[in-house]
C-alpha cells in the first residue's frame, strides 16, 4: 500500500468515534426493544380481553342453566305440599344445590334443607326474592350465609300454581 492509499483509509472514520456523526447514528437496539415491548404489551392486552370475555360468557351460561333448571323445577313444584317438599328435597340431593320455594311473604313452603321449611327467607340482601314475587322477573343475587364469606350465587324465578298467588323459587348456580 502506498502512503496515499493508507491515508485515504484513515480518512474513513467510524461513526461511533466521531462526536459529530454519533448524534446522527441510527441506534437499532432501542428500536427493536421498543417493538418487542409493544408486541408483548399488545399480546397481554388482547389475552386479558379474551379471558374477561370468556369469564363473562361462562357466568352468563351458568345463570342461563340455573334459570332453566329453576323454571323446570318451579313448573313441577306446583303440586301439593307433601310431594312438593319431597320433590325439592330430592332435587337438592341429586343436584347438590339449594332449592327453596317461598310464598308471597317469603315463608318457606319447600326447601332442600327440610329444617328450613316454614322459616322466612332472608338471605337476599336486595330483597330479590320479594321483588321477583311482585314483578315476576327472574333475578340473580349472592345469598348471604354466615359460614361462607363470599356468599352463594343464587337465581330466583317466579312460580305460579293454578289459581294461587305468585310465589318464587331460589336455587344455587352451582356447576
């Protein structure tokens, strides 16, 4: 190599060594990190939205299942008092759920727990059972039970015997 060609090679400077050029240099590392971070954040937000949607649909499915079961039970439970209690108690044993049929004053006519027959139902904090009796609309609520800190998810539906006053039935929303 001649002196002139070596001098020309030394005129080419590394962009990281030249203070004037380092400000103009493109830093690829932070851009890649930002792109990966944004992608991860997008995936995280999308996953959270999907999980929330699935939980909502599971809850809606459980409520629909409980309402349909409660309506079927309410239809059959319009029989006489003795067979009604045996029927509700049998359903409680079969499905492992709490079934209660009450009159207009919320007094238990039949209950999966036979010891609670005749007692006034008072486990609905917003009087959901009483409101169902009045307007005939099915409702969901959390039954307040002393031994369960989280309470028990319940559905209440109206039931009518031929020629009788409206009543309501509450059942658990178990799986």
